[in-house]
């Protein structure tokens, strides 16, 4: 299954699932793609941004020259932890 964002000639955007890219092509050729907002059948794929999962931020580096929990004043990591 593949999810495409589609857009009609009146600039309405909507999403629709297809079995594969060939399924989209055949439905487009048959005129079977219809805008749910206005009923327009002049529908094409819209430009889509990829969906990328956000990762958790990396923990701050430990101060190599000070006691655990911070407290180092002049190291390269001062103010970062």
C-alpha cells in the first residue's frame, strides 16, 4: 500500500491509499480519481515532503575534567551540561 497526496485542478488537496503505483496509474487513466471536496476528476499527485521520524536529542556530553553533575568552570563543555 502507498499513500499519495493528490490535488485537483481547483487546488484542493487530499490523501488516498493505493495498492501500488500501478494502481494509481490505472485509476487516473480510467478517470476514477475524484476530489472529495468538489467532485473534480482532474486529479494529479501533489508534491509531497517525505515523512521522517524525529529522533530523541542526544544527551549532553559529560565534563571530562570536573566532578559528576557539573561544576567545571573552564572546560570546553562549560555551559553545555
